[in-house]
């Protein structure tokens, strides 16, 4: 049922291929997995022995060398793989095949690899991968095996995420722009997740808050792109949106405590070095900081994190492709593919900018309203980044700079609100209750001191933004 649902609701003829890794200990479970049987996979004929050599070409790029390359002296060999392939065909989902490559590799050490390759219509491949991942600990390949092996054996850098807007302009068909942007935003988040996994936690002297911050930025940019292009995507996108929302909730406490410890926590220790009161607050704050990172790590290592990884891998398969546009297929919203990228950009920018134009002064707004205004400014900025190729570069750059200024000062105000929530959530024990209450008052005073200036700066930034004419109309 899972594998067939997207094909029934929204068909595509775009061909796709997806590589996934299966841990060796999970291989015996593959043929017993409900997803395997739901797809009706049969065949399993073993191919001839696979022998593959990996090398670097003249440009320093890792690749599988073609037959005869060794005798011709092409490339620098650094590793390879030997094994067999087994191919299955789906009875229940037309066009779907599953190829399993099992073998041993040598590249900076020895190991076993079990690679699953799904091929067929894009939406069906995505749904098949999701069905198999329901019962198996599948892991997407962040790059082709030769590139991963070169990274491990030689320290060769993995390919960077692609530029989301390279080569796009106002005349680009909307579906093609959507696919490129979503794929690039997804790749960027996957790269940040890899960096986050390598980063030391707050218990380490080498802790850096930047990986969490950059992961959050990549996450928000992807969510903004998904919200824009959802009309052109398969229904499985709804599951990815929920998974990203769950991940955002896991990231938020770690980022909030990073900001607190680097700001108010540090200022508190410096401003009152001889006062005993901060010694009641800071250890409690540090404990909450560590707990937030532990909870984030547990989410990433658990079922939610594995589901997110697979859904990010299939994201590029969920958008209508060139063949669908040519054939006149449409998304869930009628007429979506008929628009050009530029026409779509004008409509979406105007819809989002209208919300900001309704605000006449920040003095009228309460904390919740200012928070919503900050989110509206942030979402409009992300839309501007997506649609930048459709408009004059200088006008768009000025627009984004003024949006960023408004967002920055509203963010300073929001940080004070977050500090209040974090500090008031620190509970005292009997012995240190009085000192903790004093330290909480100190922290709240430091946080509140910068709010009046930030309000003035935010109002000025809002006025400068409002002075710009809507160049997209």
C-alpha cells in the first residue's frame, strides 16, 4: 500500500535511481522485512562476480575506473571492491527493480558493504525506499562509494552541496526550478548533519556552537523551500515536513542554551565575579545545556533521525520532472506546472510581503506579535534567496539586506524573551534558593537592558524596508 500510494495520486514518468546502505548485521532481515514483501520482489538471480577499482582522475575526483584503465595507466588507484550483485523485480509496483551489491572493499582499511539500489519511476522509487526503511536501518549514501572511499583513505574532500539557484532565471519551468532547489537544500542539510555528528558536545573544551546554528539555518531554508514548492510534490512530502518539524523541536533547546551560555551566562560571570549568587545559576544552566545536547543526540541516533535521513535522500525524487512538464502532468494544485519560475516568484513574494506591510509600528505589538513578525521576515528573506535569479540582482540584494537587519534586531528582542523562559525554568534546591533567585534577577536584568535599543533599531529597519517599492510587481 505504501509503495503504490504516490503513484495512484500523482504519476510521474521521470526515471530515478537511489543508493542506500544496509548494515551487515541487518542483511539477514532484508527478505523477511514487510516492505520487501509488500513490494512483491522476486528473482534474486546472482550476477557474475563484480570487480571494481577506484581511482582519482586528473582533476583529483574519485571515480570507478573503466575496464582496461589499469593497463592504460589511467587514474591513481587507491582502493576497490569485489563481490556479487543480486537483482529483484517488483510484481506489485510496475517498473521497480532492486539490485543488491554485496562485497568486500579495500580503501584505508578493509570492510564489508551491502548497497541497495532502487530504480524505476521517481515517485515509486521514493515510496519503495520509504517502505523498506520502515523495518530496516537503511542509511543513504552521502556521495558515491568511490568518493566516500577516497575521503576515508586519502582525506579527499567530499563534493560540496550544489548551488540551489545556479543556472535558473525567470523563464525556467517551475517544476525544474523546484527540483533543483529542493535537491540542493536537502543536500545542504545532509552536509550540516554530517558536520553536526562530528562536532564535540558542550562537555568538551573544543565545543563550537556553530554546527547546531548552521544546521538550524539549513533546516529552515529547506522548510521554506518545501512550503513554497509543495504543490509540485508527491504526497510523501508531508511525512518529510513532519520529520523536519520534529527535528526542529529537538534542535531548538540546544541552540537556545548555546546562545544563553555565550551571551547572558558569560556576561553574568564577568559582571559579578565576586558575587556568590551566579554560582547557584550557572551550574544549573550548564546541566540543562548538556541535557539539551544529549536529547538532540538521542533523537538523531533513534528512529526519528534514521527516518529523516531516508526522507532527505528521497526528496529529489518527489518533484515533477522535465518529462512530466512536457507531458502536461500537474501537481496537487491545478495549473502549478503551467507557471514559469518568474511568474510563481512574483505571486509568492507578494503574498508573503503583504503580511509585513500590514504592520505600521512595532510599538503597537506585544511579544507574541513581534515574534510572529520576526518569523514572517525570516520566511520572506528565504523566499527572496530562492527567487533571486528572477529579479535584478542589485534590487534583490538591497531587499535582502534590509530584511536581514529587521530580522537581526527582532532576533535580539526574541533572545531576551528566550532568556526569561530559560532562567525561570531553573528550579532551586532548599540550600541555594535565595542566591538562585538573586542570580535569576541579575540575568533577567542583563537580558532586558538591551531591549529598548533593539526596539528602536528594529523600528528603523522596518521603516527602511517599507520604503522599498515592491520590485516584483
